[in-house]
């Protein structure tokens, strides 16, 4: 038998504000039309973007398929919203299951929205959990950020403070899960190490992106891409994403290309990083913080970017990198985590040593200096995503995991 009624627990959904949200949106868009999908989520206030006219709250315009969305809680921040959502899942998911008779549940780590549901009820529902990270990974990255840059956002501080409790909950939780999905081989290796899970219970399914939405530029957009040097970062504006490294690289790039503009897309500690940039004497014309940008608006940013950069300390399987590659944009990224599984350096992108701002600057300059190289890398990046990292492929592989779990 094939599972037909899916309960998708979505600690991030629409508006999309993080990697788990992007993953969930891409997946539900592309799963078989025969599935009845129920998204269990929360309402999130991300604040108004600086240059975006719409935050894209409209589920129908993004997902473009029939599904039921159940809002169980709400939040305007990025850490403590998880506990109310976990408690709401504990109290409300059983009644939703009784009403809709779900065949299978899909949840996520590190969020574990069903942790109390698993520990304190007898709800016997096969569950697939996608591992976007473990609490150990979050702790390790927060420690690096604290030690190197002395800057942690409130969520990172909370991870360090509550780590002993959350790590114990995580170990109890994994014993209740039917099957796991790891989004990269590196993630699978770390999950086995951190969670002690049988490797046979973990399927490797890479993240995927919508190759029709994140498409290659028009002729007009190409003119913009190569006539106006624009270096784009998309993600949370926090230290573990390597923002400090990118800022240190800016003066070297601007010395070679005085008219270049660095565009930072995402929410986070914006005022703090603006202050650091100003302290380096960088002119306002050379940088822009957009704030949060809606799922649909991001596509245009990628198409007009000359270079996309991801200087993060660690990535499991970066959706922002895949979105940029799908848009035919050349990518410079840290040689960490799952990035080498997406990028073959010198062919469909450039990988550089993590924390090495001079190497990041040199890689950016090499792509700004050579439009032919830049274009060639962008075209190969697009083909890579078409072949291996589309949302359709991700959904097909995920549905196979559902069937395997449902029938086991």
C-alpha cells in the first residue's frame, strides 16, 4: 500500500524564514498529487522587509496545490517559539489524527516539534524525520562563533544554556522515530556519531529546489549581472553564518572593484553588522541589507547577482547555495559540511578555506574579473541542480522513504 494522508509538521513554513521552511515548501509542492497533505505549523511575524513589497504570506500562490494548513501557535522570534509549538503538537495533533486518519508523519531535527507527542502519548503513527542538523552541531557552531567573534544572537546563547536538557530530549526522541532522512552524506555521518542511530535507518536524500522558479536570467538580467558587480549573501545575519568573514573580505574586493555592492538578504543582527562595516570606512553605496525577503522575491536577486557567497562555518545541504546555482549564478562557499557534495571547485563553483577572508576575497575578485569564467561556472551550476538537486527529485526520493516506512 502507498501512504496517502501525510501529516507534515512544519516548525518553519510560510513566510519562509529559514532552511527548514524552504525545504518544507519545496517538498510539499512536489510530492505526488495523489497525497492529501496536512501542514501543521505556526503563524510567524518576520517583520517588514526593507525593499520587498510583499513578504509572500499567501500559501496558494507559492505552493500551487491543494493542501490543508493547520496553525497551532504563533511567534515573532527564532528560538523560544519552538516550545509552544511542541506543546501545541502534543495537545492538538492527536485530535487532528483522529479526524483525518493520517498514514504517516514527517518531522524535523533539530526542531523536534513532535518530541512531547512521542514521549507522552501513545500515538502510533509511522514517522520520518529529516535531519537538518543535531543539537550537537548547533552547540559546536555557537561555541566557534563565541570564541572567534564574541557575538551570539539570543537563540545561539539559549542553545548553549539549554544544551544539557535538549540533548537528553534528543536522545529519547530518536528512539521513537521510524526512519530518518539525512540531507547530505556529511549530515548522515554526523547523525550516526551524535545520535547513535543504526545507519540502515537513515536514508540519504539531498535537498532540492524549484528549477522553474529559480531559473537562469533573461538577457536584461544578464546585462545587470555583468555590468554592475553585485555580491549577494542570502541567509540569517548571524556570526555562525560567517558574516564577519565576508565583511573582512569587503575592503579587498572594493579595492579592486570600487563600485561593487554587497547585498545581505535575511533577518538577524543587522544593526550590529552595519556598525562593523561603517567602522571599516566602507561607503553606503557599497552595501545593502534588505532584511527578510519573501520566497518569490529572492529568485530575482539570484538572477541579477554577479557572485553568490556563502562563508558559513558549516552547512548540511545549503538551500540558498542550490537556489543560486539553479539561477545560473557562480557561487563561492566555504569548503565545509555538505558543500563539497554540491560543488566541484573550479567547475560549478569555487570552494575556499573556511575563515580565510583573503581567499574569499580572491575568489570573488577572480569571478568579477572574468565574465567568461563566471558564465561558464554558472551554466555548469545550473546543470548540476537540474540533474541532481531539483525539488522533483527530492520529492520522488522522499516518497520512496514514506512507502518504505509505511509498509515496514
